[in-house]
C-alpha cells in the first residue's frame, strides 16, 4: 500500500489525537497548539484529530472547542489533514459540530456512538445517519469501555452499507475483530484505535492510526507505524517492544496525564490537565517517567 498522505481518503495514515496545551491558569494556549500541530506534521505524522478525549474536549466551552478546530486547520495548512472529534450527548449537537468542522475545511470527523445511555442498534444507526447529513466523511469511534455501546462488526457493516461511515477507529482491544470487519464490510477502512495494539492491527490490514504517543515521540512512532503497515517486521517488532511500556498508557484511565508527562520529559509542552483530571499519583508518575526516560535514553524521539 502507498504510505503517502491521500487527500481523497484523508482519514488514512497517522492522525494524531492531539493533546491541548493549557497555560498555568488553565486557559487554552492556541499559539502553542498551532505550533504543536505544525511540529507533528513536520515530524512524520499525516494529520491531527483535535477535540478527542486526549484534547480534553469535555472540559471545553463551545467557543474554545470551535476555535481549536479552526486553529488546527490553519496550522495544518490543509484541512484534509484535520479530523475533529464531534462527540456530544445529542445527535443534533454532534451534527452541528460536524457542520462546524466542514465549514472550517476539515476533511473528516470522528464520531462516538450515543453515550448518554446504552443505545441499541437502531438508535446507533439513527445517530450516525443524522450526523452524516452534515456531508463530511465520518470515522466511527468504537470505545465500548467508556461508552458502554459496542460497535460490533455486524453493526459497523450496516453503518457502512447505509453510507454513514467510511472507517472505524477500533479501540475495543480485541484484535480478532479486524478479520471479521474485513469479511463483513470489505470497503470499510480499519484504523488502529489504541497505541498498544498497533502492530497486531497493522498486520491485520489497518490503513491508519488515530494515535496518542506521537504527541511525545512522533518520529519513532511514525517509523513504527510505517514499518508495521508495510510488513517490515525486522524494523517494527523491536521498536514496538521497546515502546510498548509507553504505548500501553494510551489505554489506561490516566492516558491524558501520562502522555502530557511524556511530552514534558521529551522537551515538549505537555503541561496541566483540566479538572476532573488530577495530577498523576506518585506511583503512576514514576512508572510513566521511567518508561519515557528509557525511550529517550535509547535515542527515540
């Protein structure tokens, strides 16, 4: 497969779920965010996903959330490289965020299923159909751990057949699903949704990675991803083993604080998080610090 960024399918490749820099008073530093977006693209990443969980979108005002999107599009220099998260409690609100992303020039959006309650399949299908009316390609986000709504392969196939989604960010952790998704919906793009199953899903045919740890180590992560999807296991496997003690933090409750700490240690501004996220407890901070310092000592960046 081609590893170049594809503007006709801009959800492919390494799309970094960006952290959001806050000043010490917890206001958003938009200039620092713009610089971070440019730095990621300059260091081998294909694009960015603003207003995901890593971007702490749940803590933002509507004005902040909209400005994050326009800042990302402007900094990327190409709206196709931007995939805003448009999750909300109501389908109508998610559709408005999708419309805002489209107006800003974004190439695609990332959409969770309804998560205010445990929606059944009919409600999930109606939700995605409503947001699809905004006219921007939708990447479904399957995160049954947090949402309690599981986008199982059969349901994903229905959503794809109905024209509601073009891809899925698979975060269930069950790598076996990759093969069933390919059987039931061969035209649906599979995107790696959790950093610590990257190699397994890449081998299984993933064509993209909505990534966390490139926020701190973009070059190493880009090398890993491109080796994995091209089948170069001689390069990918040792690098994956070396990074895995870090990558697994992407799947833990403290992932935002962990990645921001790794950024700080790598010389990037990670900084604080907004409540209700609290600073890491000493035991977890020590583990993240040790894993990050090990990667940095090995020359990874």
